[in-house]
C-alpha cells in the first residue's frame, strides 16, 4: 500500500497572503507568474494523487477478489487489511479535495483581480450589477413582492477580459449561490453580497 504524497500547501497559503496585499497593476503582473507556477505544482500533486487512488483501488479490488474465494469470505465482513485500504483511499481523496480548493482559490483571486485600468472599470461594473441583482432577490424574499422588478443583465460588449476568465467568474457566482448546510436563502444572499462588497473594496484601490 502506497503512502500519501507530500500535499503540504503552506506555499499556497503564503502566496495568497502576499498577493492579497497587492493593490497595483504592476504588482499583479509581478506575481502572476508565481501564481501560475503554484497552480501547476498543485495540479502535479493532484495527478500523483489520481495515480495513487487508481492503484489503491485496484489493489483493494484484488484483495476483495482473493477474500471472496476463501470459504465464508463474503460473510466475514471487512478485514483489517481492507479497512486500511479504505482509510488510505479516503485520505488520498481528502488530500485531492484540499488541492483542488487551493487551485480554485488562487484562480479566483486572479480572475477577480484587474491587470489594467480598463479591466478594473469593467470588473467593478460587473460586481456592482451582480450585487444589485442579489439585493433585488433578497428584497423579493423579505418583502414578498408579487411582481418583482427584474434587473436586466447586460453582457459586456468587446470585453477586455478573455473568455475563459469571464466564464470562470460566472461559474464562481453560480457556485456561490448554492446553499451551505443549514443556510437559508436570505443568509446565502447576504453571504454573497458581503463577498462582493469585500471584492469591490479590494478592486477599487488598484492603480
């Protein structure tokens, strides 16, 4: 049974702490390469974890097959060796989830960080419009509006962002709209609005 690869993401945490202090366009360009390098490092770890997950899964299947051939093997329940395989697989999967979350956090930061004055202007417009949409939804809930006024969302024409960045930001908004455990719709909207306010404050200071 293989051991867990080194999945320490202290470098990611330190990188996020440093780039969170960035408030200049030149600073973004300076750190962008570091973020890309760290993202690729994490993806490399995930590829290694996928190999270990596949290998351990196959070894577990082989073990179960051998046990099934033994008399009463199917009635004896999980052996200690099988439990070890299952525990290791859960460990690998948890590590992979941690790495994927770290990549998402790094990518999110770059997608919501302007590199030019033009990107800053467009991003602020997008964030403020999305905030209005969320506020309108929250009013519908709290005031029980029968015929709510819908805000028409306008896609930017000739955007200064690449299509992938725009698509990832849309995916972020969609993912954020999902309710957390024991969270009400109103609480979810408040959480999303608070995140947008925080992001707007961060983007506004860029120069």
